[in-house]
């Protein structure tokens, strides 16, 4: 009951990256052995996490561009999920990281969602004040992308629990959105 299948597929992505050395494309294509989209996406997220958060790729992680996500447009969501940590790390604050998102063109909303997901924690989204610090700078679809990213992190931190119970600690008005 401790290990979920999605952890296993994500872990296999780490293995594929390890086995392919620095060949990111080869590791990504190793995940093609899985025909189910969600399973292959979980695998690719492990590949991107391993690649982007390894000590040998730290220079790629800290760039303020889409590299290497731009080389894999079909898998941008899996890549941005971990690239966002680099944007946060290499920016002086949260605002500077979010200011990179318009540079991502059609992936601006994905960038906002990914940064919010990387930044969020249960503590940072429980109070309206903390949630406003994260997403209050936005309106419209940008705010929706930010809120979605924060809630994806809540689900992640609650071991995949996406029931209303996972949002019990979130204050209004954001609990309604959750």
C-alpha cells in the first residue's frame, strides 16, 4: 500500500535516464514501451526529473529559457514540471520567476502552472494570505493556471488524493476552487 504504480513508472523513467547516460532523447523514447498515455507520462516525468535535477545538468536547469523542454514539445508538461525548480532557483524571487513565463510563448500558462506547482506547499496554500502571495498577482486564465498548479501540488503532497478532503485545510475563497 506504500508504493503506487505511478511511483513505479516514474522510477523507471529515472532508470531509463541512468541507463542512457546523457542521452535525454533516448531515455524519453525508452518510455514509449508503455502504450497507456498516463503511464508513459509518469515515466517521462522521471526522465526529466532525473535529467534536470542531476548535478551534471545543473547548468541546463538554471537557464531562463525552455531548454531542454523546447526539444520535446509533445512532452512539455512533464519537462516544465521540473524545469520550474530551476526558474525558481535562478530567480531572485517568485515574481522574477513568473516574469519568465511570457517569454515561453504558447507555453506561458504551462510555465505559470509549473512554477506554482514547484513553489507550493501545504503551508503556502492553506492561508488566503499565502495563496495570494503565490497567485494574487494574476487574473483571468493566468490566475487559473497558477491556482491549478498549486492544487496539483496539494494532490501530490497528499499522495495523489484528489478528493475534496485534500482541500480541507485551504481557506476560502480558494477552497471552493480546490
